[in-house]
């Protein structure tokens, strides 16, 4: 199992996070570790060169080489991390070489393979089997058995599904046809998932690695502390902002828990939050980064590619739900702080957000440029390449600027660098590359500059290493997608969902939700989304759910699987930091993340919540009014749910008051005739009851104070 990769003297709970990010530790020491370190740098440079079109290989070759690098790194890295003996290391290196051989065969035989497509040679089939073996072995080695077993069952269905009873059978496919479909062309392991991994995902992971090495976590933390640290329950609000912001860049919720959680969880505990609640807040916030634009854990790019829509359409659908999700988390920690009388941090002890921006303002610029490019209609690949190039310019340039003799010279330097960066849009990547080369040479001749170059070098290696679990998951999940395209297996499950939906759309949604959560218990967000969207997405579309809404539905619940017992990877990642049971943290995380469970259902019935056309409400009152109404209704239901879960509003709530709040929230979520009217009526009744109680409590406090 993967958790063995973490050092044996760490707490047992911490080992669980290996399922998503087994290579989070630094590279192993020794000659082998150094070789792998520089191989990871070569991997990153190859991906950057292909993205910037400095190297123009066919897409199939880029995908194959991408997988070759992944298998070449995963096997020996994990063998060294687990402390295998000579035999174990030899086997790992042998498997790595097999992965490289597969990539080399795809590369050198590319043209010949195109010519003999549909009539493969025995050697082609042998290399295809080897490709499947290395990908499955790497996935098992890196992520445990869950995803390889599921993918293996789909592969077995391709080979033997014709012997199943109707309606589960298919017409039958011979061995050669299955192997060719899965390992050559763009339908199997080299399909859309690995295409997105080898382009968008890798670039954005690398982008996040550079920003993280440059100090983005510290910047986000300082800004968060300065903005909300002094408010009621400020420590938890700091965690929500900093973890959410970092999660939008890092793309990995579990890895984000481990990085930002090292600071935020102890901070929350120190100021009175229960350990389980502190861990739940961190897990919820970190996972929420994957639904917050601009990056959204890289699923946004896969979704856009799958649906054939512009990236900004995905962001448009995600924006309001993401704001409601984080608003809900804010509300929960605010109520928890009020219930236990937890005040903010002394303002005199907090950093100034303006000073933090003044000292590290340049870190915001690449992110701003990235967002601007994405929303200006440029492709994510172009935006990621430019964003990464600008990040390098700023990191290298800032190191030089700090050593310049006067402010005037620094200003002139930054103006010149800005003009060179802007000239990219007219003269192309060559100008930026020459500028980067000059800055590298300049940094090489100064002490501080050499340290900056080492940071850049390490960022290339760390970015490649961070991308490995995602890449191998995308490769092995390609077998599932390939099974869908070859056999049409999605139709069987889809027809079942549609048949249930003919009786009750709500039951179809619940069935889809359970499927997403169960799959997500052992599978990272990206492959979970790919599997469930390919199975359930078309079925929900047949039931009248808009396409983007149906995909966002499965995406949300794939993320929430990392907060849901019994696995709850994000919560178990927080457990050793919080020094609390992962299960207890999971229960608290579900409470804090209530909006995540509510929003997808409400969006299905009222697509205006995701700024999508359709739905009875938009047809009756108009689209703008429908958006305003559904956002208001969702906010009210989340507010009621928070009060019920925490047991506090302005006073502590009794059982009946909490039950009233739950009933009001549920009726607002339900999309049945008269439920909105009943829900708002119950909400008003609840507010009146609490207002009377709080007024009476204030009078009693005033009276007792006067008597004293």
C-alpha cells in the first residue's frame, strides 16, 4: 500500500495522505536520488518546451513520452522512499526501463504505427501489453489497488463482456482489437485525460510549484492574518482564506492540507477551537480550492476539453457556488467562535496586508496575468505557458532588482522588464526566452542570484514530482474511458439512471451522488470526475439537466468524497497535525462543508445558480431575477443549516430550535410546489423565536448588571 512510502515513525493517520500525494517528501539522498532529481528537471523542461512549441512533436508522441517520464520516475522514487533492498530497487529500475522502452517504441514507430493502424504486428501487441502492464503497475505502486482494480474490471469487461447476460453484454472484441484500442491512438491510456495531464495540468502544477517556492503561501497567510485575524474567530477565518487561495493554485486538496495546515491548525487550536473542528475547517478549505477559479484543481481544463466549451464557461458556472461554499465555511466558523466566545488575535501582533503586498507584490502579477489571459479567450495551454514565463521573469528579476544601487534604477529596471514581457504578444516567445537567458546569466554572477537559480531549479524538480500521481491516474483511468468508447458500457448504467429518473429525478441524483462518493473514497478528484462524468453525465443530460451542471454535479461530489467517512483523505491528512482522530475531523468537515452538498442539488433544479440557462424559475421570472432569487434562497438555507449544526445564532439553541432550522433549510432546498413558501415561513418563524430569546437574554444581562 501507498502509505508505506511515508516514514515509518510518522503517525499512522499521516500515512493515508500517500494515496493522493505519495511523493510529497523531498528527493531521496544519494546518487540515485540525485539522478532522479535531474531526470525530474528534464521532464519539466520537456513539458515546457513542448507547451511553448520550442519542440514540435505529434500529440501522440508527447503523450507517450509524458507517460514514459512518469513511469521512469515513479518506480525508483517509491522504491527508494520505502527503503527497498537491492532486489526491490533492481525490480523498480527494471520497470522504469520498461516504461521508457514503451515510450521510445511509440516515438520511433509513430509513422509506421499510423500506416498499420487496424492491422497491428505481433510486436505492436506485445508492446501494447507492456504499456498496460507498466501503467497499471505504476498506478498500483503509487496509489494503492483501488483505481487499478476498477480499471482492470473495465478492461476485463472489454475482453469477456460478451459472455455476460443481457443487458450487460456486448458484441465481443478480439484481444488484438482491445489492446490496439487501449494502447495506440487517442482512446485508451493516451486519451483525453493524459492529453490534459501532459499539457494543462503539468503546466499549472509547475506554475504553482514556482509560486510556492517563491513564498506565495507566506504572502497569502500574511494577507489573511491582516484582513481577518482580528475578527471574531479570526484564526479559523485566516485558515479559510489562506488555504482556499493556495488551493486554487496547488490543485491538490490533500497536499494543501499538509502545507498550509502546518500553520493554520495549530493557530486555530491555540485560540480555542476544538482540534477536530480546526482540522475540519482546514480540510474543507483546502478541498474547496479545487472548486474556486481560476485553476480549480485542473478539472476545469479537463471539463472544458471534454465538453468542447471555452474555459471561461466553466469558470462562470463555478463562480457563485464557490463563493457560497467559502461563505458557508466563514459562517460556520463565525458561529462556532460566537458559541465558545473565541475572539480574534490582537491587531498589534498581526502583519499588515499592505506591507505584505508591498514586499511581495510581484508574486500576484503572474496570477493576475494568468486570470486575464484565461478570461480573454486564450487557451489554457497558452495562458499557462505565458503565466509560467512571467513568473520566471519576476522571480529572476526581483533577485536582481534588490541588488541595484538606487530606487530610480530599480524602477527603470522593472519598466524595461515589463516592456520586454509585453513584447511577447507582438514578437512571440523568443523575446521572453532571450530575456530569461540574460536574467539567468546575470543571477549566476551574484550570491543572491545563485540562490534564486537554485530555487528555480528545485521548483522544476518539485513540480514534476508533484505531477506524478495525477499523471499516472490520468493514464490508468484512460482504460475506463476507452472501455466506454469501445463498448458503449456507459449506456447501461445511464439507462438505469434515466429509468430511475423517470420516476424521481431526486433519486437519480442521490444515486449519482453515492456513486461519486464511493468511487472518490480511493480515487483522486481528476480520475473520479472522468469516470463519473462519462457514466452519469450523459444520463443526467437525458433527464433535462444542463450539460455543464451535470458535470459540475459529479465534480462536486468527487471532491466531497475526500471529506466523507470512512476514508476522508483530506481529514486523515489533517489528523496528525491536529492530533485528533481523522474520523472526528471528517464529521466536523461535513458540517462545515454543508454548502457543498446542497449547491449541486439546487443547481440541478435551478441552473441559474450556476449562471446557466434553463429551469422553470428562469422561464417564469426571467434569468437575472432567477439568479438573484436562487442565490438568496441558497444563502438563507446555508445560514439556517449552520445555525442548526453549530447550535448557536446569537444565543445557544435548544433541540426544538435546531430542528426548526433544519426543517426550514430542507424545505428551501427541496424543489417541490409550495416548499419555498413553507421554507421562508419557517425561516421567519425561526428568526422571530431567536430574536425574542436573544432580546430576553440581553434584558436579563442588563438587569443583573444593574442589580450588581
